């Protein structure tokens, strides 16, 4: 039995192949979805490709679901053929297999049986398909709107009432809507309705690219109550949160009115700037109309498609590592039921293999049956496989609600030395895990939010921002490695994904960094904005790398200061233009190059523009370079590998077979084979992704190409000072522990200045000048010369309700005043109004901070005096 299976959706048209003679792909069969009622036919071809035997096709029948039929037999393209027929070598025979049924949701199943007179050539070819109505038009399952509308029955927007075909015709977009009335429309009673909110449950998970509205046209002649603009946001987590706001989509058309009272309204369609994937709910807000005091609309649909299923290919054979076992389970709606055939081939070179037992373990949903050898069923174990023989097992999974996924192991015991295999079989039923939607919420564990780095010069300018992702396990006060990512040409910061999949969404802080357009006024950052067109070198466009580097530096400092970013473990990554940015921004100068612990450019390298100066700034740290076999950036990636190798810097690189210029490979657990420039074997693309994650863990643990500086900090009497800040470079600092000990890790070689500071102590001098040269430096100690009391001496309010804080500290020392609404909420601290911070003590060590009433007001407020970041 040679199984031919597939889930046939509007997005996939699988080619499934197996011929009758030697395994070449001469049978192709595929079916795609059609609108209900479903009707589709495809040609199935069998070819005798030799090498020598003629084959007689004696009968051909289709059985199973009555929706299947077989017709139009043809040989070598000539129809009107009846069986039996003899096929000489090179001849081919074709059959038309058709399926037709009124309600295809449950799917159809059948068998196409071809009998021949060739030995071992009788085949029973299973043809299965799940036929569903295409999701080109998405009809929401339900809609919820706040009370207070004149026509609050929002179900009138999705029930097809008022549409000329009732919303059930084969082409709903050609239907028109009659005059709006209370039974078939929605009508506000709060004017333009900026406060109105309408939430649609799509009843599934979709890729959504447009919205179709039949606008309101009332029988009293009013048309300008119809919707003109509306804000649209999307939820990918069942309506729990909404992100990806579209607030400038365009205008829905103003309908016309027929004075005779018989007018009808066609659909008005607007497409989104880009499709939004994984959508479960859509929310409409801020309705604006064409000029009336009220807002109304009659019917709504959304455009898009069903989310394609995840179908992992997991493989390992019994003999030599070739990919002879393919197994995949695709997603289905609950209840889920699916079976696949698992095949093992003895591909030699010489040994027979005895299969003594086979069992599937793990999730109870798994079962094993249908053992067959070389296509013949009814087999029991043990069995011996000669070279070229194959054995097959049917592995099935059935579960009521597959959202959580299934995991199991198929164990095959053999008598060949070292050939016993425990082959894991796992599948995720539903969508592939992906980055969470970007929102404007406050940073929190598991969220990805838009943030503008405070103090970088863009305060108040929401057009310059990055996205910040804190891992689900993130808690304030702990340290986490950091991934800084730059996007491809045309990419927004929201579109980046490498950092999420490099970390598997856990354990790392991930930031998608912008490229900043200086707009028309150099030096004036108030009108700058995120741009998507920059090629990575000064002079390549109006945008230089200096502003981008300054923003990145400020952001990394903010991550370390306020979010627990580990100064010793900051990676830089990027795709395409972003791969170039790893060097042209990341190694723009010595201060920027000092940040990183490792480099992960995909598809391009700074070698495109660099003559070697920026590459030299790698200084022995490790790189992980990937690119596609058919990738326009591959040549430049290889050049980058050569640059690094020529300097003796460690680099691990992979060419992904069959992959073009894309970052999508990292999301795919079932991608084609990859070849490697520096790794033994031919791993799967998913193996490269797994290796990348392991590589990053190794870098975090070992920090190759870097060294450590350690010592103790004491006061004038020799007693340890806890909480002293010790720093070397702009982004490398730590604090002493209770014993006064410190350690700065992840430092690259070269001359370095180490600085110690504390609010209650002074040093003369407070710096050490050292040189790192491939080894750690210990006993780099500091002893304070003077100790001053540091603390709050008084608090009061003036006549304007300003808060006055009196304090003491070291003379002529600068402190920052910072504020948090809640000491338990991160980020803490947050800098307050600039004119009140920083503040400086006088020559006797006395200082005063005045907090504006606007900052000091509120039910709760916490203020902190601390040394400013260098």
C-alpha cells in the first residue's frame, strides 16, 4: 500500500508522488478547495518508466465516499480508452478523479485501485482530503458592541439580512444591500462614535488582509451617516489583548441614494497595508462618518485566508543517517483525527536487518497498526529486511482538543549492531509559536511593546521607537542576556523575528532596533522617524549610522539599568540590511563594538562595505553566520566568513539548501536539508536553528574572546563597601556584593579604564588603567580615601506644592532624582522632569532637589537619589 494523503486547503496544493516501477515520482495527485457546494477534479497519471517491462492495466476503480468518481481514461494523451490497456516503456495512462458534494466540511475519503499484471505492482492508492469552504471571505462568528446604540442588534451586521443574496451566494462581494433599517444594520446614538467599540470573533485563526463594509443608506434619504474611517486592531490570543493598530486605512465610500426609494448599496472594500497573521478577533474603534451626527453601517465581512497548518517532517533511518523515515501530523480542528504511514528502508549497503518489535509510546492519543513489508500487509513481527526492503507502520493520533499538541516515541528494535532506534514523533496541532503582537502597553513579562528610550533625545517623539520583549519568566532584579536585532530593507521593527526564534521566546530580552531618518532638519530630533530604507553605511543615503548607534547605545544602557539586561551577554543579530547593520552600526566605533558578546548576521555581512577596519573590532569574539543556497546575500555572507577566518576570529557558518533571501527559514521546523561550511553532516534547517540556540548558550556560559576584571572595594579603614558601582566602558558595569567584591565579565582586549563610585565615598583617584590581553585580571582593588554620610535630611512642601528634598553626600557630586509610581513595578526608576535632575551637592556636601508639583502629585510616588549613569 502506497499512501497518498494530504490536507487540501485554499492555500496548499500538495504534489504527492509514487509510480508503479522504480519509485520515481510519476504519479501526481492534488486537490484544492472550492466554494461550497464543492466540485473539483484532477488528473492522476501513471507512467511506465522502465527499464524494460511492459505493464498491463487491467482495471481501475475508485471506491469509498460516493463523492468520488472516475472518468476520462486516456493513454499518451488520447482519450476514449477502455481497459485493459498495455503500457510500453514510456507510455502513460491518465484518469480523471473527481469529488463533488454539497457540504464538504466533513471531508471525503476514497481509494483508487489500479490492477496490473506486473509482479508486485498491484497498488491500492489511498486518496484523502479535507474539503472546507475557502476563507477568502471571513464571516465573523459573533460581534459584541457596547449598549446605547439605536439599533443595538449588531448581529444584523453579520447575518446577511438585507443582502441581495442573503450572504450565501457564491460571490458575496457582488451582492448589494437594501436600505438600512433596524433589522439589518447598526446605528449609533453617540454621534461620530469615537468611544464606540465593536469586537468581532472570527471563530477561528486567520490571515486577514482586508475589510468589506456595505455602508449605511437609509430609506429616509440619509447617506452621510455611513462609515468613512475607523481604527482597526487585531487579537491573536483569543481576544485577550489587541495590537497591530491600523489607524489610517483610508475612506469607505459614501453610498448614493435613489430618490425613488429603491436604491441599494454595493460593498466598499479597503485592503490593509499588509496581511496580519494568526488573527482570532478584530476590534473596530473611533468611528468617523461622512458628516452626520450619527454613525451607521449595514453589513461587514473580512478578507483573508485560513492559517496554513503546521506539518513537521521528522526523519531518521536505521542504517546510515539518510532521511528514509518521513512522518508528519497536520493540524485539524477539534476533534482531531489523523493517520500517517511511517516507512523504514534497509538501504544497505550489505546487511539484512531484523525488526524484532515496534511500539509507539507517549501520549495516549497515539496508536500503531497496519504493519506491511514492501507494500504487503497482514505482517507480524519479527521480520527480516533484505537490502532494498522496506517496512511500514500506520501511526494514528486522535484527540478531542489538539491545541496542546501531542508527543510520543516510536521504538524500533533490530538485531543490527547499534541500530536500535528510539525515534521521537511530535506535532504541534495549531499555529506555529510566534512572537506576540506588538502593543503600546507597559513593558511586562511575555509582552512585546513599543518603547522610546528615555534620554536618547526623542522624548515626546513617538515616531522613533523600538520594540521590547521581556521573556515570560522575567522578574525585576534578575539578569537576562539580551538580543539586539536590526531588520531587513523595507522591514518595520514590528516585522522582525530572528531574535524571538533564536531564543525560542524564553530566557532572553529581545529588542528590535530602528533605523532613524533625520528628516529635513539635521540636529532637530523632534521630527525624526523610524525608516525602513537604509543600506548600512555612512553616505549610502541621507541617514547615517551615527544616530542609529547613539540610540542603540542609549537603549542598551537602559536595558541594563532598568530591565536586568546582562552587560556581559548582549548579542547583535539581523537579516539582510540588518545583517549589514551588525557591523556598520554594531562596530561603528570602539565604544559600540565594546557592547557585544557575539554576532549573528543572516544573509549579508558588513564585509559588503567594510575594508576590514570594522571587522577588526570583533577582537576574537564569535560569530554565527547563516545564508541561503539561493540567496542574493550569500556571497557577501561568505565574504564575511573569509574576513573573520583571515583574522583568526571564531566563526560558525551554514548554507541552507534551497533557501532564498528570507528570514522565514528560522520559523520552520520542517524546512529542507541544510549544508554546512563548518559543521560535519547535513543537518535539517531546524537542526541549524537548534545549533544556533546551543551556540548562544555556549557563548553566554563561556564568553569567548573576552576576559574578566575582578577585585574588591573598601573604605578608608579597609572595610568592604557594598553596592559600589564598578564600570569599564559605556555598557559594562556591576555592583559590589556584601564583601565588597566585584567582577566585570565579557570585556574585550585592549586598554581599559575601570571606575569605582559610591554615593557615600570618594576616591583619589577613582580610576584604574589596565590592559586586557587574553587573560583575566584579578586583584584590581579600590580603597576609598574619604567617607561622607549620604541620605535624606529633610522633606517639605512649598507654597506651590513642589516637593523639596534636602540631602547630603560627597561634595561637588552629581545625583539624579528619579521616580516610580510603585517600587514593585518595573521599570524602576523612571527619570522625572529634566529641570529637576540632575542635582549637585555644594562644597560642603549639601544638596537640594525640588520636585515640581506635577511630578510630586498623585496617590503614590517614590523618589530615588542615585548617581547618574556615566
